[in-house]
């Protein structure tokens, strides 16, 4: 499975921290993150679906000849990730899902599953996920915004599932992301 990271406006080292924490997690199978790439942010290109789609093609090839992609966006990077997902589909590619981490204020809509992760309950409840059909996560207790990207293994919170509204699980953000990645890898 092709996994593509779309960071926000922050130091590039935080993206390396995010990926490293997922790799070091006890629940991460060795091959799960093998084909993970990251958008190389230059100024405001993180908002540009065109730039990100170009990077996707450079890294994985032209759709539909390439394997499906899963995009993980953080903060402002959620805007670019969603736009690139729509663009990828318009080119004939398959999008497994978009994982939107703290993309508050971004209208989340697509022909693919969208999972939201929020740094607190307020952000979770006020996010604009127009599909609302997928599992989501919010930190409890609430934490600082950048901690979601810098150290996902330290962020604890609740998983909310619209399919099982009375069942909630308390785990780390890293565990939740790895659970989603495993789920989508099995669908291949």
C-alpha cells in the first residue's frame, strides 16, 4: 500500500518524528510503512493539490497503473491531501482513505473514507466531516496541536465509531493510526 504524508506548516523534523514513532510502535508490522513517502513542503505548496499530485506521480507513477494510495494530512496539509485525493481519483487512481489529523475548519468530503483525529473534544465535535461514516479519534485530555504530529505515541484519547456508537476505545493516536493502516492493507 502506498502511504503519502502531507505535513502542515512546521519544522520538517516533526514529520520525521511522526514517522519514526509509528515505525517504533510495537504494533507496527515491519512492512506496513515500507512504501511511505512524504511531500517535501516548500512554502505554501502544502495547500496545493496540484503540487502534491505531481509529487504523488513522481513517487508512485501514473494512476491507474499504480497501487491505491492512502494519504495522511496534518493541519494545513489536510487541505492539500484532500485536493490531491480528488485529483488522484480524477486521473483514474484509487484512494483507500484520507486520515485528517487536526485539519479543523477543512470541509471533509470525498468518494473515499475520511478519518479525523483531533487534539481535543471541541475540535472533534466542530470538525466539518460531511460523511461522518468512519472511525475518528480525539485526544483526552486535550493536548497542544503540534503534539499530534510530533509524538503520536504520547497522545491518548478516544476512538469514536459511527457503526458502534455505544462502544468507545481508549488508546494512543499511534495505535489508532496503525489500526487504520492495517485495516486498509488487508483490503488490498
